[in-house]
């Protein structure tokens, strides 16, 4: 749903994407979605396929540019523009996200035995 950076100040205004499929109890479903709406989420109904296509594009861009910036070794300068500062923030967030993913993978695989 929301990453630690997106939701750290609350959920107000953040998009909650959902699709109503195979619903047996519509009232229960509406109550469940109402929890997120009450927290201020912007409710966005779309198909899973639409969501996946949009997420793939945005994540591709973020990760691609993040890696390019990391390879360039960019650093803050005394004459940074707002746009450049935004790129530095993106790089920092991606670095934190990659570290978190790495830690989770290591934690999940620490007890896995590999066959020789």
C-alpha cells in the first residue's frame, strides 16, 4: 500500500487503489474500504491490470533514474536548484528502500539451506 516515506505523516490524501472482485458481502466490503476513506485516503477504483501497468512504469522510472544518479555519484553543491535537490532526495529515498529490501531478503533467507 504505502511505503514508510509516503505514510509517515498519515494517510490523508494518499491514493488507495482497489478493485471490487468476487465480493460476497458488499456491506462488509464497503465498511472495510470506509476505514481507509475515513483516514483520508483518496479512493481510486481501477482494475488490477491497470494498477500493475501504472505501478510498473512509475517504479521503472524511479529505479532507473535512481541508479543513474547513484552511478554518477552526485552530491549537493552550494548552487543546487530545487530540481537538483529533488533528485538528491529521490536518490536518498531509493537508497533507503533498497537497504530495507536487502535486509528483509537476508532475514527471510537466513535459515534457508542451499543444496550443494
